C-alpha cells in the first residue's frame, strides 16, 4: 500500500501531512508529521499541487485557508472535532457581540467560520506567547477550549473571558487512574497536554503541546513516562526512545487508553481512495477564507 500511495503522490504532485494523533502506519507513511502549529507552517510553505491532510476537518480547513489555489483533500469528511463543534459560528458571533471591547483569541481547533470572526489564532504550542503579545490594558476573549484558557491564564497572569468548550479526549482522563499509575510506577514522569483538566495538570511533571511533549521525553534522562494526551503521540516517542517506557493514561470511562475517535476515522485504505479520486475536497467561501487568513497570519508572524 505504501508503494501505491507513493505512485499516486507522484502522479498528482501531492504531499501528505499527518497529525501525531494518527495511526502509526499513517505517521510513518506521511511526508511530514507534526502538531497543529507545525502543520500550519508546513501547509503554508508547500509547493505541492495537492495536500492530503491526515487529521481532522478543521486542520484541513486551515491548510485550505493558507493555500486557496491548491486542492486540499481529507481521507474522511466525517473526521471532525468535538472542540471545534463546541463553538458554532452563530453562537460565537453572539458571544463576541456581548463583549465588544475584547480582543478575540481563538485556539486553532475551531472552524474556518470561527477563525474568520477572530482577531488572532493560537495553538497550544504558542498560546502563552500569543496572549502575552496583547497589550495588558486590552481585554481578551479566549475560545474554544476552557482548559487551555485556564492554563494560559495561570501561566500569564492575564484575566480572560473563556468560551465553555473542551476536547472530548483530554477532558475525560481519569485522575484516579493517574494516581494508581503513579503508585505503580513511582519513577515515571507525568507529561500532559494543557487541554487536560486541572485535576490532571496538578500531577504533571511537564505540561506542553504535542510537539513539546515529544521534545521533552527525547531530551529527558528519565526512563518512564505516563502520557496525558492522545496516545497516538507515543509512536513518535517510542521511535526515538527505544529503551524508554511510555504508559497511556486511561479515561474515566474505563478505556485502557484514550484515543480520539475522529482522528482514527482516517485509514490507509481511505488515503488511497482519496488520492486516487482526489475526493473529499475542502472548499471554503472566499470571503470567509480571506477573513480567516488574517488572524492565522497574525499568529504566524508572532512565532
């Protein structure tokens, strides 16, 4: 299947971008693997004619926003995002209108329509830097992830009005299971994504974006880690650290690991089909795209 995908890529001058939360075989097949910030930069810089985005819908939309003249496709159109879905554009617009004197910072995990209503975009990798770029006398709306917002408020000391959204993966990690794992593996470091609830973050030895978590375990001399984010990231961690042990944190539903059901909709078979037919194309209203591009560019100028 790898050979078939390579042939189709060459036929269509396509590049494949994949998020760290994809299945290991998709990560290994992709031309570039990264978190939301890294993938945004890569999408903006590519000279390919076709971008196949192995992630979720808002990520492919972001690639289209910065590449209006390229064909952007996704293996499965149903690969959505609970966090993006938590912020419908019409309700979001009403929320902004209720706070007319606020700067709107939106986490990249949102729809193109919500980006178009925002002043600047951020990712978990640069949220602190983006917030600190806003003059202290300016009031801030932060959306849609309230847990990331709370974490950034704590880190920056800035008061922000938060949208009541969350990621279905990160909000249901089990604190009870985490404590049990810490007792069972007393030498293990706890590393967690800032989309987690505070009841998880208070136990963390290191908090960071997906790419920051990977960099941390690569550079740390510790031999065991409890992973408080989507377990797809463990593939990259293990590839670079064959002698280290990585333990996925279970959810409070009893699952041994906590996979994103939307990310896992993408498969190798769907990738082949999407490339063969150049199907599941992302299309955007041009007015929305242009409006959404401005806050994305403001983010990319900061980092």
